């Protein structure tokens, strides 16, 4: 993923490409707290069967992480 994207929080000029990693059932985005079903619900942002990953960009200046939509990776 070669993207020249300034940080949306601190406006640093570049972000470092990398991966977010996790294990089953995968890393998900939830708009609220864990709830009764914990991490079983939400929008899946990783791919994989046993070890999950998602392409991401991280700002070296402030630590903000940006995860582009899967069809943009």
C-alpha cells in the first residue's frame, strides 16, 4: 500500500504503512462498547483464518492508526 496520506489528527506529512494483527475471531470495529456478545459482533476489518491482519497506516508523530477500507488495500 503506497499512499502519501497526511495524518488526520496531527497533520504530519506522511504515515508509515504496516499491518494490524490479531487472532480469531478477528479484529472488528464496533461503534459502541463490547456489549453482551463481546467481539463476536461488529464490522470485521481483518482478513485470515487463524491469524488475522489488515493493512494500515501509522503516524510516527502521534501514533494515530488509519485502516483503509478492504477494497482500497
